[in-house]
């Protein structure tokens, strides 16, 4: 395991408020309000088109995450990580996939019986999360989840990279052969 990177120290004298902005304007430009967000059921639509069990929606706040959405002018630009919420309907799943360049965190805001499958070098483990549970999945490890509950789940998804590479699926997974639109 490699050592964690050292984060730079930023002191008050190092902070640069963008030219032409007051502190208030700058801080307001870093706010993403729920009322201006919308659920994006199209971000991963290519998966749901292949099989409706993969239907889910993303609501972006900081950066565009790793869904393949190239840009979104309605988000706070990501500097160190991305943050979104994900709606996972009952019975639906996020397929097994891997992020090679980022830790991924799932925090369950609403929902019960969210099963996470973690696979590494042929070994599979599972854990079940419920409301207010969190998991941090390291880079280089496959992860997938399924909502085994009877109601829609809502979770926060944080990816520890401001512009993560698009994840891939295990070679034998059917989505590995599906082209993104």
C-alpha cells in the first residue's frame, strides 16, 4: 500500500479570491442549491437501455462524477473530489465496476438493505448498508450495489478525484461490451 499523498497547506494569505469578485460573490459561486438541481436519469441510460435493472439517476453538486457526463455548467467545479446524490429504485442495481484512480464513498441517506458487492482478485465479499451507513471503497477494487429494499434509496456518492476516469466493468460482465452513447 502506498503512502497517502500530502495535501498542501493553505494559509489565509495564500487564498486568492478571483479577480472582480467579493468574498461574498466568490462563496456564493461555490454554493449548489437543491432547488437548482435536477435528477439526471440519462447519465447512465445506456446501462438501463441494456437492462432496466440498471436504472438510476444522478444529481450533481460538485463536478460531474464518473458517470461519463463530460460537463455540467450547473455544478461547482471540482477541485479535489466530486459529490453527487444517486437515486436507486427498489430492485435496481449499480453494476460491478472499478475506479482505478479514486476512492469512492457511498453514504446512504434513505433506504434499507442496500447490498454492496466488493470483488478483488477473484475474492467476493458482500455487506448490507442501511440508512446513515457509509462505506469507502479503495481504488483498484470492483464494487457494485443493489437495492434489495422495497422503496427507492437515496445516497451521497463522493469520488476522490476531481475528474475521475470513466470506470470499467469486469471483462465477463455484459456491460463491458455495451457502447456508451
